[in-house]
């Protein structure tokens, strides 16, 4: 009898980075549990990966901002056999100002980026404890390293993902655990993200756009090396390094009163920036 395959659960698997994680992991011999709201998309991908890679795919239609859907995915994770990898990837951006606008999109973003990531990671760790190993990849953003007055909830929730993953990394290390965790921090990536956001892609030079395939390859290479933070692409590594070296007061000036900010504000009327 053949060895059972390891199982990976990927949220936001219906497009973009999540769909590429699913394809790459299926090609590497994983069975998949695919989570998102667009069930038709998930079923198409499940059929494709079944045919291409002989992967056994479970489709879990869920809106992870809804308590009952999140609970159903948690229950699935808790009981899943041969479960080895969780990719908390589902996410979206908004262009609402925090003050003045409606609270609903901020509420949904916190539920998806923060609560769903926390609850599914907890369920995954309980499952991993049976075999003492497993992997969690939390998809964050370079935005996590840089505050931004124009997209407060997005930057704040991605910063939370980094802090949460780092705390967990240290907790697991202290406990001598084999479980690996990673915060994946991409920059601008060619997916449906900016279509959902309603912006074009011309607001920034094509050099800054990465493919979802490159982002996923960097993530999985980083996982093998046990890297906590993975920032795909040299441009973004450099940007984050410079931002970290900059005194906070200088960064705040640049983001509020600096010429770059004023120029960006003019450009942003039609072409907002967010990763
Ligand atoms: N693209 C970028 O430039 C970029 C840069 C940095 C970080 N990221 C991060 O990368 C992750 C993946 O985004 P992407 O770029 O691949 O964008 P994408 O193509 O729009 O994919 C987003 C995925 O999240 C799912 N999703 C959204 N809301 C959901 C909900 N309430 N419940 C369940 N699933 C939900 C979507 O599926 P359904 O619509 O079918 O539910 C879709 O599968 C996000 O966390 C994003 O913040 C993206």
C-alpha cells in the first residue's frame, strides 16, 4: 500500500498567491484542503490538481469573516489526518480612510487577517502536537514594516501577523518544537488583489511587480531554511532594511509632510498604492 500523502490547507486558494501555493504543493506530493468563498473556482482547481498531480482535494467553501464558516474550517483542521501545512493566505485591501468612513470593511479585515489567522493557527498547532511537526505560513506583506496613514487597518493587521508569527516562532523554539512558522511578506504581486481593490497597476513601475510563482518559491525555500520572515525580491529586502534604519520621526515626516508624501497624495487621487 502506498504511503499516505501529507495534507496542506490553504485559505484564499481560489486565486493569486493561494492558488499558486496549492498548485506548487500538489506538485510536491501534498493532498489539499482549499478554502475560499468562490466554490466554483475551488472545484475547478481541485479537478485540475487531481488530474495533473493525483492530489486528493477537499473543497471548503467558507467566508472566514463569518463565525460559523470559520468554526467549520477549525473543526476540519482539528480532525484532519496527516495534516502537515497551514497557509493562512486569504486577505484583501481597502482604500477607506479609518476616520470618517464606515467601519464594516475594517471589521471584516480584522476578522480575516487577525482572528481567522489566530484561530486556524491554534487549531493547526493542536493537530501538529499529535506528531510533533508541521508548518504554518502566514501571508503578511512588506506593508507590515511600514506604517501608512492611508490604509491604517491593512498595515496594522499585517503588522499584527508579523508580531504574532514572531512570538509563536520564539514560543515554539523555547519548547524545542519541530513545528516551523513563517511570515511571508510580499511586495506588489500580480494577482487579483488590485482588481478587487479597484486600482490599476500603472501607479508603480513594472520592475516592482513580482509573480505569485516567484513569491511562493521564495516562501518554500525560506521554509526549508527555517526563516521566520521571508521578503521576496531584492528591491523589497532593501526597502524594508532602509525603512528599519530610518528614525521613526523621519519616517513620520516623509509619510505626512514630506515632498514624497505630497507627490504621492496627488498621484493617489486616481491611483492608490497598497501591497
Ligand atoms: N498582491 C499583492 O500585491 C500582495 C502584496 C502583499 C501581500 N499580499 C497578500 O497576499 C494574500 C493573497 O492575496 P493575493 O494577492 O493572492 O490576492 P487575490 O488574488 O485577490 O486572492 C485573495 C484570496 O483571498 C480570498 N478571500 C478574500 N476574502 C475572503 C474571505 N472573507 N473568506 C475567505 N477567503 C477570502 C479570495 O477568495 P474568494 O474571493 O473566493 O473568497 C482569494 O482566494 C493576501 O493576504 C494579501 O494581503 C498581496
